[in-house]
C-alpha cells in the first residue's frame, strides 16, 4: 500500500511536533514561573528559585517524557514488526516486569533510601537480568513463539516476585511507596537519573533502528528474508536487546507506563504504507508526542495529588484496545 505522505516530510513533521510539545511542557506546572527568565538565571549560574525549579524539576521531566515515549513507541513498532502482530507490546519480552521487580527490590531492601540512584540502578539491573534470563531460557536459535513464551514466563515470575515483596514488606509506608511507583510517573525525576538512563536508551534505539531493512524483508516471510541474506536469529536478538535496553531503562526511572508502545505504531502504520521498517522512527516520535502530552494533561487536571501517568495512559489506551479488537473481529 502506498504511503499517504512523503516519508521525510512525515518524519520531519513528527520530530518538530515532538520538540514543540516537549518545550511547551516546560511552561506547565503547579507554580507559574517565567521560563525564559529562569533559563537566563540558570545559564548565568544564579541559583534563583525559578531556575532551580526549571533545571531540577521541569527539564528532567520533559526529557524523560520525550525519551521514554520515544523508547516505547519505537520498541512497540519493532516488536510488532518482528512478531508480525499489530497487538504486540514491548513488554512481551519480559523486560518491563524485570525492571519493575529490580526497582521494587531496591525499595524493599532499603537501598532506595541510602542513595539517590539506587532505584533506577535496581530497575536497570532487573532489566538486564531479565534479558539474560530470556536468552538463557529461549536459547540462541529461538523462534518467535519460543521468545514469546519465554517473555511471558519471565513477566509472570517477575510479577509474582513483586507481589511477594509487597506481601512480606514489614513497613506499610514502603508498600504504599512501591505501589505508587509501580503506577508510573515522571514527577520528581532528576538530571543524574537522565544521565544514567539516557545512554542505555540511546543504545537500544541504535540497535532497533539498524534493523529497518531486515524488518521490511520479514514482511515477505522468513524464508524470503533469509534468502535475501538477512540473519533472522541475529535480527530477533538485536530487536529484543534494543527493546530491553530502551524500555528497561525507561521503566527503571519512571515505573510501568502502558499502551504507548501499542497505540502509537497502530495509529501511524497507515501513514507509512504499512512498512514496518519505516514505522520505527515515526512511531518513536509518535510515542514521544503522546507521552509528553499525557504528562502535560496530568499537570493540568485539577486533581491533587496528581494522577499517576501510567494510570492515565491505561485509561486512554484500554478503550482504544477494545475498539481495535472490535474492528479486527468485524473484519474477520
């Protein structure tokens, strides 16, 4: 099917829109600040209250909104292209559950109170352990179904261990803190956390974006793709590793935020002629726009304390998924 818009123009438009939404998010908050004056103070290294609010609160929140949204959209498109299933989600490889359990372990052990970066470090460690477990469980030459089953198994085990930690926690306040973190939020994130998570996300993006031609070839069937010279085993593990790094680093700092990786690729797929390779970058920018916009909406709602971002994305995404299932059923 032909593309609705020229691909470079579509990418440029989505990139510009994602940048505009991210910059606009700097102006939104519970307290009004003069962003331009605060930026001037920050550049002049004057520690005014508006400058601190901008650099320590709003800038990290905006960066994480854009980068985590980009990671979710990009990984969702990659997993859907790999599995050739428009209902696949990046969490299917098990890394989201592993990252969540790693962060919960940091809460449960008390490390999160010992030093500031214990929580994201625990989440990243959990994501890496999940990726290694997936490799060990599925095997190097795993097929698509084996990968799916291994990912579901790891997610189930990580969820059970997370529930066990909640059940055994002797401190009810820690239980509430863990539960609120699991809901997903970009509130009160810091620049050191950005410096920790962003390189891992960027590595994941590079692995996924280097697979565009192979994903396009995969639409012709595995045998045809292999005959064209593509190593399908290498492709599977490259996409799994990329999604694990990108999504795992995001979950490690923001908790679980669902449906962005499912909705963004589905909405944008018709605009690239249903080509999975071209959908990757487009879905990344679409995910960034969606997540930053949702985070702005969270701050504009007259609800205090603010709603968790993961709750809002689920409330929006679940009806969308139901409508998608109904449409697929009627088409079938």
